[in-house]
C-alpha cells in the first residue's frame, strides 16, 4: 500500500524546488528548515497567514504561503 499524500499549506522560506532537496520551509518554531517533517503545516491559507502574523514573519516574494504535498511520514 502506497503512502497517503496530503496537500497542505506551508510557508516557504525561499524558492520552491520542484525536486524537493533545497526547499526551505518555516518550521513550527518560526525558524527556517529543509527538513520537511519540521515544516509548519496548515489546513487553510488563513491559518498559515495567522501563524506568520503571530511569529512576526514578513511575507514577501521569497517568504510566501503556498501548497505542497506531504506523505504520512512527513507529518
């Protein structure tokens, strides 16, 4: 049985790399990470926006909210 894929909102901390390695995310503690399991994940754009506001993360062209696919082990 293949792993279940979920599409969730995340905050990217740089350009999204389509091959995954090198993609940077904002982690649950507000720092940058390349470790996908540490990325803060959200069910809605509004939740990600609120998190950015609470963590004083300025959304820009390079730090932005987008969607990415995750498998169960990434959660």
